[in-house]
C-alpha cells in the first residue's frame, strides 16, 4: 500500500478485512483496488468523472458514475460497513447533508480533507492578503473545486452539532503523521473515522 | 444437417415453449452462430443478444447485404468479446425473420403463420434462448451482453435465470418502454398496417409485402437512433445533388435522401410482420411490472455482476433509464458498475466507434474471470 496517497494509506490500514465499503469520489480506484486485493473487502465506488469510472471498471472494480450531492440518497440505509469520502467533502454543495448521507448508508465513515487553518495557509492569507495557493490547495480561488473550505476545528464543530461520534482522528503534515495537539494549526490534512 | 457450432447453424427443438401471453410455441426453430471454442467445463460461454433489427450475424458477413457483422468492433479475436478466449453464441430472436421461429415461419398447416404467430415478449425470447443453451450443453453463462433490445434481454436473463448468469452487460437500454418509446413504435406499426400490401399480414404467397409501410417505419425509427447533433453535422440543410430547391417533393435535402435509402434498403432484409411482433415485445417490456412493481425485486439475492453503459446523446434510452436500473441494483446490493459515455452518435453509439465502450466491456469481462 506504499503507493497510496498518505490519507488513503491510513484509511486502507484502518478498514477491517472482509467488510463492505463504499468509496465516494473514488477517483481511479486506487484505494478500492488495495482494499479488494489486500483485505478482501467488497468495495463499491462512486465517481463523477466518466474517464475515471471507465478506468475503474477496466480494473475490474464496481463503480458507478454518480454525484455525492445527489446519488448517495439512492443507497439503502446501512448498506455498507464503511462509507469513505476522501478529499471530496470540501467540494460538495452541502457538506453537512453529505455527512448525514454517509452515516446513513455506512455504519461508519472515513472523511479526509485539507485543513484550511494550517499555519502556511494562515500566513499566506495574513501576509499575502490573497486566497492561499499551497501544496494541498494548489488551485486559484476562481477555478478550485474546493467550494467549502474547512478547518479541523470547523469539522469538529459540525460533527458535534450533528451528534456524530469521532472514533479516530489522524493528522498529516507533509506525508507524515503529526500529533493531535494543535492539529488545527499544524496539520495540513486530517482523516476522521466517524460513527453514529 | 448443419453442425451444432460455427456459422449459420440451424436447429429445431421440440419445445413446447410456454409463452407469457398464454399458449405455447412448438416446435421452435433457432438460427444462430457461434464463435470460438467452448472449454471443457463449459465455463467460457458468452451469450450475445441482438437489437430489434439485428440478427445472428454478429461477426460474420450478412448473407443478404454482404456487409460485415454488426458488432465486429466488439467481437472477434483480440477484441473485448475475445473469441480466442470466450465461446460466443448469438441466436436470432424468436419473432424475427432470419431463421428463428417468426411470423414468416410455416405453421402446422404448412402455410406461413402471418398474424397467427403468437404475440411474444422479451422474456419469451429469453426463455427460448435458454432452451437453445440447454441443447448446446451450456448451463451457466460467463456473461450475457447486449445493447438496446439486446440489453432488455440481458436484464431479463439476469432476472429470469439469476443462477445462470455470472456477468451481465447492458448497453444503451432500459428496464421498461416509455410512452415515447411506445409512441414511436406505434407510428411504425401503423405505417406497415396502412400499406395496402400488408393485407392483414398475409402477403407471403405473392412476395408483394408492405415495403412502403415498412420503409416509413424504418425511417421514423432511424431518426430516434441518431442524435440531433449527429444529423446536423452529417447533413445540415445541404441539398442532395442539386444547387437549388426544386419547389417539389423530391428528396431535395440530403437528410431526406439518406432516410429514404435507409427505409428502402431495410425492406430487402427485414420482414414487416417481424417488425410488428418484435416492436410489440419491446413495448410490452416492463421488468418492474413482472416483479410486483419494484424493479429491485427483480434482482433480490442475485449473485450476478452488472455493467451498464449509457450515452450522453442517446435520447431513445437516455441515461436516466440506465440510472433507474442502477438504483434498483444498488438497492438489492448487487455488484454494479455504470458509466455514461460521451459519444456523438445518439442511440447508435453502441454499434459505432466509441473506444471507451470497448475499454469498459473488455475490463469488466476480464475481471469476471478473476
């Protein structure tokens, strides 16, 4: 699993073997393939980009073209052990509603996102006075798909308001794990494991 | 006596084939072709289901038109449906006119059935195919693949014989005919039946069939197979072999000339009564209705893997129809892949050059063997 993106590697490590997983926004299916091949997971995917879907199907993965904002509603309740949303929450129309859907179709959910309160982002905004363009947020404001920037503390507040339980949290600085202390300042990237 | 496998096979099975409309068909004639070799444990068989006016000549030259098979892009050595790897069976559907039992077949009295042929359904076609596979010694299919009406047969296969289908590929299809689908078909049927040569379907004796009516039916249907964008790009308002409008009713426009040609050439290879019967079968198709009104019930407990493909310019069976099936499959927990591909050719995209379609079918089928 060394080839996986760091947040995906964490998720791949934490998912229990032999479970049913829905990867929402599965991209080219790298995580699904790893889960299938190394943990005998029954993995299903949803992906907006048809070229990515074609790539996934060509890899033998079960992926449907769909939009997390709309199509999660069509899955029955509790259909999956885990629903995964990696680096996608900040691109959705209504992150709060997508979170509700994730924990409706999945008994647990992994959510990962870039932390907008990382010190580099803060400095960039403070000193530059412009919307930050950083390694994890590399696209200018007018064309970024990230329409709902979120910080670790914002996310914790949303989870609390929604009555969702945090079962685990991992924070990344660069490609390395960093401590939870002052994560809102020090983490570039966060991964949360949630349940109802 | 022809061989059981290979090109241009024919077999008559005793039946009876019980029909959805009541009654039965016996005996049942089958015309079919096979490609590739069935392996020792009969586990590499793929059933190909053809569309409304398709036939068994999927990858061999058509005996009437001399044209190459209708899906040579997809079927053959090294193609996604790889005849070096799979044993491919493509039967002509019952109701058709290329050798399987249909209205032009002879009834017990030695005369063509005509309109005495029973009205059949998509599921009847599927049950007939199951009879043929029994005869060929194939119990479980590696895959069933089809586009358009072929896709209806695939989905009906998965619902009717869930344990016999390992993988199902449903392209540019639907689980039910919409009001608009039925309406277009009705235009075609009325054109045939309004032709004085139709004579209630009894035109076989003197060979003068309702060609004008059948041609109009084909012209109307052909429009539904193309996208507006495709028609505009291909023809626009260009004139046919002339510099100015004639102020008459000749085929001034290229699109008129094209449609007339499509209509006329169709009458050389297709039987008008078969057109009535098969369009009826499609109009009657509503898989949810067969399962208490809930499409998901059709797939409950199914172990079949599904792959659905739609095309963004197909307005005959638009993406929403495929999504309807995908939702039902999700609800029943079946493994399903779905993608809407971008292609300019409308409904006909499934027959034409869409490289992503080949990639998807190839990958999906190969993964079924893992």
